[in-house]
């Protein structure tokens, strides 16, 4: 159960070096299920938390090593189970092999500008998330010192720690970057003055947004698209590499991406469909399911298209699209309209179910001092189709995962 700080890294490395399969259990996004229940469902024999080891008594009859089910001795053994973020459904355990990890690290090392001997990587990302773990493994693979920075919301402690420890490499999600900007943390300016490499994943951000958020940063930037099922990343757009600013760039070396329609048929360049990935980084399978057949692709719920140069564009998620009274509705597009209403700081639509024509609850974070009644009336005038919003609830903050992703379930 991954801890934060140095102890969290020690726990993870100790488990990975023990020659046993390791499941990194997130402490958020699990709904009502307890970590112990999840550990037993993943056939864990012990639970490690804050350096303490608790031996578990498995309650299932099939106590044989779940990791070898359906695998031959020649297959790369399972080394790691990471859980998906659980933004639109309950988190799933993703089974990864040593070959998956090595293929991913190799692809990233061939894509990014090499770190130098004097570089130091600052870590605030949780180790139970594929992005955070992969960045820590990149630092260890390149023998780059890893600085465990203060966790929690960004503030003065974080800025001071980045400067005091000479952080030159940093990774976060755009949501965290925006929080920094609102709290006066200017990376490359008044904080992390020696920063040279910035890695971003977990949400889209344009070059215009980056320029506004990072007015004094002149180092390398990497905008990455990925999924836990592919170990971490699928495509990378490096700053100033010529890729269109609204794309996520080209697939990593060894990864092939195509766009498919409702029946799995390949679509032409420029057509929007589901993103399908072929890669040696793809998972063995989900915990509790049959292993994936070697060579089979994974078809994601992300929507996007390719241009003639092979750049990938992510335009949304299938889980964020719904049919309502004969209309194809994009939840983010509706939220963008609501966010433009006077007095609204942020909004989030949460459909009651995945069934067609289901209404949604609307969560709103209002600006300080804003009156609720005018906002309600403006929402009802603005949102189409009518009836989509079943209820409007005003909240202090919107639910997110620790990496800043919106939770809609």
C-alpha cells in the first residue's frame, strides 16, 4: 500500500527486488472496497505499508500463483500489478511483465533528451500510479539522484525544496501545473530556477497554455499520452519538435497506433474513432481475467484521429460521450459552456448511469460571493438538450484522483 516520500520508494523497490510479483495498491479510487480485500483478490501473500509487513491469510480456495494462470514457462513472468485511475469505473488491476517495463524504459530513453550527470529529479507523483512509478524507474535506470519532494497541494514548501535540492527534472499533470500558477509558483522563474526537463501527462495542454503557465521556463517539455495498460506512455510530443501543438505527437519507438470504428474496422487519416494500440509494453491482462493473447492490440475508450504525418490527436473519451434524446453529447463540451457562465469557477457532469437517455447531476464550484440562483437559471438556459441536467449541486471542490483526473462515476 504505497506510502509517500522516501519510505514509499523504499517499499516499492524492496518489493520489486524481492523476486516476487508486486501489486501497488492505490489508497484512493477504490470505492467502498478495503485495501485488504483488494490485496486478497489479487492473491497477495503479504501487505507492505510504511515499511511494515503484514502476512495475509488468503481466503480463496484457488491459492495457486494467480500470476502464472494461462502463461507458459517461456513467457516473461509477471512482476507488477498497477491499478487504473478509476475515473469512470472502478480501478482495474493491470498485470505487467518485466519485458513490459524494459520495453517502456527503452522507448523513453530513445525519445527524451538524455539527462546529465549533474541532473536531479524531483518526485511528487504517487508511486502507485504508472506515471509516477515510471518516472522513478527512469531516474534509477539512468542513475539520476531522486529527490522526494513534499506531497500535497503545491505551495512554498514545494518551491523551496525544489531550489534547495537543485531539481532539474520534474514531472506532473497539467492540473498540478495550473495549481502552481494560481499560487504564484513560477517554474524556471521564482521556483526551480535550474529546471531543464518537464514531463506532463494526464491531461491535454496547448503550447499557448504552457507559455502562459511557464513564462520564464526555457527547458525541454514533453506532453505525453498513455494508459496503465501500456505500462505508461503511448505517444510523446516534445516541445518545439514541429508536431502540431494540439496533438500528442508521434507514438514511441516500437508502438503502433491506429484508429478504429465501432466494429473494429481501421479508419482513414483524419477520421475520429477509438484509439487502438499495438506494443511490446502492453499488459499481460487484467487481474481476474484471462491473459491477453500475445500480439493482440488493446482498443482504448479514448477517441482521437491521426494526421498524414502520423501525429495522434486525442479528442475525448468514449465514457465522456453519451446519447441523450437523439443527440450525441460531449460532457466536456457542455462543461466548457457552463464554465463560461458568470460566477462559475468549475463544473462537472456525472451521468446517473451509462444507459442511453440517462440524465446527469451537475456539480458546480462557484466563485466566492457568487449567488446560486442566477447561476441555476443561466445553466438551465445554456445547457442543451433540455433535461440533461437532473440536479444542480454546489460544492467546494470537484472530485479528482491524486493525479488530478476528473472522477465522473
